[in-house]
C-alpha cells in the first residue's frame, strides 16, 4: 500500500462477513477454507482442527453449501455483496465528500487489504473500522479488527484507528428495526408470534466471556419494547449451528417446531443480528425454516427482510459514524 502525505481526511472501512465469488463448489470451498481457518471462528488447537477441516469438511460441505448459495444468488451476484455495496454508497451520499466510505469483507472479496489500500491511497490517515455486526462477538467484530491490524503490520506509516465494536442497543438501530417490522405488518398483518433469530455461537464461547448472547437478548428486549409487545407476543432463538458441541439455545428450528406444537399458526421471523440479507437469512430462514414450521403444523410463515440499505438503517449507521468520527471531520 501507498499513501499520500498531504490529505488528512478520514475514511470508514465498512466491513461485513463475506461471500464466495460465485456459487460454484470451487469458489465456495475457497471461501469456507478462509472462514473456517480463522482461529477466532473455530477455537480449537490447530493440530486437532486441520485434519477435520481439510480431511472432512472441505471435502463434503462445499458442494452442499454451493447448492444453497445457488438458490439465493442474484443475477448481479451475491446478495450480501450487493447489499453491502449499496449500504456503502448510501452512507457515502449521506455523510458527504469530507470522508471516504469503502466496503470490505472479512472473508472473500472485496478484501480488507484492498479496502485499506483504497483508503490510504485516497489520503485517509484516520480510519474508522466499522464492522456491520450490531452485537459484539470475538468471532465477528474482533476477527475483523484482527484482519485490519494484521494488514497494517506491513505498513511503515499506519493511520489513526478507531473501532466501532457494537451498536446492539443504539436507539437509531432499534427504531430502524421497529419501523421495518411495522411496515411489514402494515402490509401482511400481525402474527401470533414474532421470532427474533440470531446467528448461533458455541456455548463454551459465551461461557468464556463472549458478550454476544447478552447483547442479543438486549436487542430483542429493546425491539419488543419499541413495538409495544408483551412477553407472549415474541420470542428469540439462535440459528446456523455447526458441529456436535453445544450451541446457544433455543435453536431456531427447535423453537419453530415448539411454536407449531403449542398451537401457533402464524409466525413472522426477523434477524436483528444481520445488517444485510445473505445465505443465512434468505436460504436458512426464509426457505429452510419455513418448511420446518409448516411441516410441524404451522400454517403461515413470513420472513421480514434485513434492514439492508433502507433509509432508516443508513440514517442510523450515519449517526453512529458521526459519533465515532467526532473531532476527525
């Protein structure tokens, strides 16, 4: 990387999780290798994990995952990438030309390395690292910061850094979520139950001190209060389990079966931990778990899309950015 020395404007590195370059097994395998090689994601001694990853998972999972990606792939590419690029463009328009907003993916493309290069080449010597994860986890936010620091280790002159590491209870974020639910229900009606589904995490990570589940619970409570819901009208759960060890409970699929068994006929699901629609929301929640609920006896299942680049969401992100950029612009 190179950087000019005459321009001191600030930049924002807007980071999301990542996506394969295509839904082909080859590209999915490359993506999964990078993702599952991250020691923040899989906290296991490498001597034990490498044979499992390279001998089993990367030989079996890419083809299955590629089929799932193919179900949701847009003609313009990965939904997660499309939405993240749109978020960056909208945030740039709202914040103006006094700073530069660059999107990046923790895994895959556009990479964190290319994003930092773009910022430094533009003369941004002050960088706000903005991971699009409302709830903090070492597996997401900390991993993104690790990647930024690892890349900057190669630079003689590094920029000033700030990290926005969580916004799970930010009023603007909560109000954007509430508005999305109200708008959806104004069109499709209110359900018997609103289910808030978050990405899962191994229980031992939480036991070791990861604040993620507590922050998910706080987001759920704040959203329920903003919507005026009582305890009987909503519940929350965790999706995307992997492996055989214990993960956070209740699992989304189990909770949906239970709701149907208890007589719930109409459920709506929202994913407040995801800033943009992706495989886990569009395929796992909108498709796979819909079948789980209907086969268990439920009658009506609806998925409420992520905030993506909605006006309320971008406004909330801009307010957060301004707060963390204080004194820099």
